[in-house]
């Protein structure tokens, strides 16, 4: 089975071809990603209109390159998959419309993939993880803990009640006047910092529901930065935060997030075992999964709870076409395809029955 995957939900234009053998094992034949960092850097964040125009300019070339690297033509495909949401709807529309055109002309099935489901299933492509497993999904727009019990079967155990983790990293970076994209910059500066210098809170630690909260932590970073600035002024030092101050703020913030994640995951593991039995693994997905400090803390958490930790390679944690192609292949194997008139979706929760805020205890699946 050969599937083309197209990803355009945010600021990466991506296409990939994945082959699945008779045993169900996937192989990435190509995975082309074109980033828009340079276009958005002057604005300190993703500008939806700029992102959409950039997708229009490059999506055909990216798809052509992916097919060429895989050494196949459109007629060799068994299906065409594209992210149908959630995301910036202008970008989603471009990728999904392009996929519809290819599917129509080539006479191939169309699969509109939930971008979050693609992240959720990536570990099955890279590590053949069996259902059920506990998923920690963390990116710039999403922070959730989910029970993954099958393709299309997801139960939200916990979520953020305010900012996503990736969003908080980016906002802290902006507060400290670090370059865009902020998350990797915070991680890089933190390597030279003292994580014990600032006593930041660990939000919701010890709470029985595995939810997250980042707004108070973000405020604490701002308050400490302002206090340090004021002390420097009173001491007659050079205005502005020193490199050491910035490194220590980044390290302390990052460690606070890591401790919070570890605590929330421990709670989710207990809840998972009560409701679904033993998970086959603790799986990390989304761009935040590329953060090495969080990965080390999660490894310790998995070891302490007797679980296998699975983190896909960094290039498959961030947005890419291979995850879309693989999710499309998983759905195609079950006969799940979509009509050509399917609409793009700006919002598309994995657990549609859960409440939109908090752990959704009243609305979650049994």
C-alpha cells in the first residue's frame, strides 16, 4: 500500500510517501518539509495570511519532490491523504483541496486526516506500538493526555485549561526577547542556566485529574524577570537582563514545566490503568517531544512506573507529511475514506465526546 500525505495546517508545507507492507509495517519513502520560519520571524509568530500564501506558492513543488524521491508517480498511489484540520483554516484548505484534485484526477481514494490523530499514531509507524497506549500530545497549540485504544478511538484523560506547553515556551521566549521560534531558543539558553535559581510554581501538582495549567507559570516568569531588572537598576548595573539572567530564567521555567509534566503523567498512568488496563507504552507526540529535558524527565517517569517510553525522532515529532500518510494508511486499511466534498475544519478534537475545557470527566467516554 502506497499513500501520499500532505500537511499544511500551520507553518510547514510538507508531503511524504509511506509504503505499508503485508504485515502492516510502514516505511517512509520520502518526507519533504519546507518551513516558513523566515517568513514569520519578523512578526514573532505565525501570521495566518502569510502562511496560507506560502502554502499556495510551494505545495505543488513539495508534492512533486516527495513523489520524485519515492520514485513513484501519482498512478502508483493507493490513496491520497491530507490534514483536514485542526489548524489555520486557510492552510488546511490549501492542502486538502490539493489532495482532492490529485485524488479526483488519478481516481484514488481521499482520506482527510485529523492532524492530532496523525501525531497520535506516529509511534505505530516508528516503533510498531500496540494498542492501547497512553499518549502525551504536546505542541504549540495542544497539550493533552489521551488513552489511544484504536484507530479513531481516543479518550481524553487530561488537557490544558489555558495555554499549551509549546505556546507557553514561545511566550516566555518573547518575554525574554529571544528570537523566533521561541521554544528551541528557550531550550538552548536553558543549557547554560541554573534551574534552581528561581523557585517557579508547579501548577496543579498533586491534583487527581491530569490537567495542565501554564498561565500562572508564565506570569511567574514575567514577575521574576521584572524583579531582576529592577534590582539591576537599583544596583546601577547595565540596563536589561544579562545572558546569565536569561539562561537561569529559561532553565528554571523549563524545569518547572518538566516537573509538572512528570506529575501529570504519573496521575494519567494511574487513571489509565483503572479505566483501560495496562498501557503498552507511554508515547510522546508533537513538537514539544523534541525537547531533551522533557524527554529525560518522561523517561524517568516511565521507568518508575514500569512503562516503555516511545518518542519518535524529532523530525517526526514536528509537523510532517509522513505522519499524515501513515494515519491515512491506517484508516485506509479499515476502509475509512472520505468524499471529495469534505470540508476543512479549524477545530477537530480527537475525543469529540469530552468537554472542551479540563479533563472532561462528565463528558469523557466510559
